[in-house]
C-alpha cells in the first residue's frame, strides 16, 4: 500500500511494509487503519519536474489545456460512450503518456542490462474504461512492447523490469489491471 500527501511543498509517499496477512493478527481480516501503526515508512520523492493542466467545460465534453500551452485540446466522449468521438478523451491522453513513459523506462533498463534496442522499438498502451463490480468506474491496461532483433526471453525480462520502474506502472499498481507482453 502506498499513501501520498504533501506538506510545505515537499511530496512524500508512505509505503506500508509487508507484514504477512496484511492485518494486525487480531483475527480481523477486514481493512482496519490501526494495523498500519508501526508499518508505515516515509519515502521522500525529490521532485525534478511538475506539470499542470486544467480541464474546463463538462469534463469528458470540455477542454484541457496545459499551463505552458503545449496541450490545448477539446475533449469529447468516444462514440462507444455516446459521444461524437470528434475530440480526444482522458483515456487517450493517459495511454499516450503511459506509452511514452514506459518506452523511456524500457530504454533505461535495456541500457542497464547492456541490451541495444534499435530505433524500431516501440511501446503500445491500450487503456480500457468501464464499470467496475462496486458500481463505480475503472480502467484496464495492456502494454505491448515491440523489440525487433531481441530474443523473446530477453524482451520478456526487459518488459518486466520496465514495468517495475516506470512511474505510470508504479502509480497504477494495485489499482489497474495491467497486462504486459513483448513481441520480437
């Protein structure tokens, strides 16, 4: 479990140390905040970049703009959700960011492993949106890495390593079902 918060401009996340069953051993398998006492350790994050985007209008049927103006887009629900499909949507924006970030992580771990990835290497991220079993909404994800010229076992290992270090993967861990695979 990871909790995040801020204070005085510094960002911290709190990681719960693994304690076996996940509860205080009092025979209560349900989630209970007191079991966290003594199990939380701070993880300081030294922020090197912060971005800012603002949504206006109707959310999915509105507009998004970044503070620096590089993103300035109309948002529209896709046809599958009753919209016109004539603008982008949050899932497309998330998939684009995730794909770019994951490719960077893939190149990082390949370099650490002394594996040369050629320029044709690419990452495709598919994000699904739907109703969850609790009556809310949720996401699913599929990440496919295309690593031409790399042996399948090496490609599989690199994709696994990238999934461990990619900030998007770490942020969605435990919240979004993500399927990761490699093609060579």
